[in-house]
């Protein structure tokens, strides 16, 4: 007799699991919150200053956001180069979930 096949919930499967893992990394929630509430593209140094994050960590997180399609990176053909970051539609769609999460945390853990 074969054991029953357990189907994992969507959040624990491949790409969704990668997103859940990303959300648990340092500064990810802060970055998503800031970019979601800022409502306009931001530059690297603005994020670095606002979040008090190291350049290395910020660069890694932005790269991870980009690979997860949470971010739109726009490079301008200027000297010096200007790069602006904004949330993609996929990244913006996390806004309501984040607001609910932060509301719950404020209500029960503040």
C-alpha cells in the first residue's frame, strides 16, 4: 500500500517558496514598505539613507527583487549614470498583504 500523496500548499512550492524565503531576509520588508508607500521611483542612495542599510546588502536585495520580478530598474543614459527603482505590478500587489501584516503586528505585538 502506497502512502497518500501530500500536496504542498502553493506558498511552499518552487517559485512561491523562493518568494517566501526572500521575504524573510533582512531589510526586505522595510524595502517593500518604503517603496510601496513612497509611490515614486527611488534611487540607490535614497534607499540606502532611508533604511540605514549597507551598500552591499542593498545591492543584493535589489538584485533579488529584480530576479523575482518585484522591481523595475530603469537606467538613464546620462553621465554619471542614473538608475531608479520602482515596484513592478507584482511588487505592488504585495502592498495589501503587507498592510494587513503590519496592522496585525501593531495590534497584537506592539
